[in-house]
C-alpha cells in the first residue's frame, strides 16, 4: 500500500510517499481502507518536532527522531477485514475514527474500541473533518469548560478547524456564543450560530467591557491577566492552542496560565484531546449532533492524497477557515 512515511524532523519534504506492507488486524482490531483523512496542527508539530520542549518529555515527540512514522489522525473509510474478537463491525461498514497515527496511508488498523460508525448524512470527506477538531471542541466546552445552558461563551479563534465546530457545539449545548475572528470570516462565524462576532482587527475582546462565563481559547496570543478581564468572577478559560514557537510556545504559555489561575477564583485549564480515553463515545455523541443537523463540518480545501505535503504547508500558514481534507 502507499503511505507517507516520516523518518526525520523537518519541513514537508521529509514526508516520503512510499510502498509499505498492508497491516494485518490483531484480534481486537479492524482493518480500514481509508477513503478520506484530514490534516491538523498535531501533524505538522510532529513533522517538525516543535516545540523542541515537547521532544524532551517522556511521552513527547521523540528526542532525535519522530516517534510517529505515519502521521494522520483523522480517518473515514470502509471496513476491509476484522480480527477474530471483533463483534461490532463487518466488512463494508462505513466508519470513522481519531487515531494517534496512521491516517496518511491507504489502510490502517484501528482497535474496535476506537472506531465508530460514520454519520449517515456526511460524505467521507466531511466525516474525516470531524474527529480531532470536533472532539477537541467537545472536550473543551462540555468536559473541561463545564458549559451550562444559558451561559455566555466566547470562542477565540472561531473560524479555524476547532473553532468552527466549537461555535456549533457551544450553541447545541445551550450556550450564548460570541466568536472572535478576522474580518474575512465574520459572516462565516455568524452563519454557524454565533449571536455576536468580534473582528479582532478592529476590537479587543479583553477590553470591550463584556464578561463571559467560558472562554474557549483556540487562537491564544493573550496573557492570562488580559483574559481575566473578559471573564466573570468565576469564569473559566479553556486553552486549546496558541501561537506556535520553535522552542517552548505554545506549551509555556499554557502551563503558566494554568499555574496563575490557582491564585484567583477564575479558572484556567487545558483541553487535551490526545490523552482522552473516551474518543469513541465522543464520536458517537458528535454523530447525534451531526445527524440532527446541529453540527455541519466546514471544509476550506480538499487535496488529493499525493498532495498531503501541500495541504500541511497550507494549514501551517494558519489562515484556513474550517478544515483541510484529503481524498485518498
């Protein structure tokens, strides 16, 4: 089968499109023929080995060489074969999943406990846009942010992959949503259900006098002291991402924000989708929202499988409204 293999850190030309053996499913695994995948910041962070601090962590990227040989977190496709202990899925089933690696290939093995039926009303490309981005938004809002109906929610970075899902999920959970984005994406964010949209090129959400119960911070770039001005007395800032750097950022700013929140009634916490153990259950919950029409994936661009390096390069620029998907 064809796969993009990562053997060293660097720019997109370190991704090697090559032939490798098709994987064989274990007893509790399902072999999936990948029809579509998508790219995430997680992919290019692992590709470049940045921030460097992440290479030093015990469960980090890998000190000198990447731990992950085949990138690609999101998949949607068809069941090709199943292990002897698999009972839920059968050859031909339409499925999707969030993995830690393996999606940039023709086939991948997935544990039955991590695989979910594809939403019936989505194409494979649409379904491949969902897993990591929508799961991150759901965890940040529902689990870490503890969003309650009627609360005021601010989504900083509302037009990106996570942000476009976050606006819709926050509204589906009963929140009153305000989105922060650039001028060109104001109409998009409003169309997703935001009752108000702040153009960050014209206004500063930390100085407009409004207070929010929950700030889902996808874009980062603001200190905890500045964000406190936008929160109610017991408001929470849930950090999803931040401005990237080669050495420490965004990890350093995330850690400092959480540490400083211990000295105030306002709370800061991280939404860590990579270590989540409930991904399948979350995908099933997201499917209910999707099939009821409350969530629709926003796709900015589609690339063929052979152009995955170009898709990653485009995503790295940080201006994609919605998701960038790959047809395999």
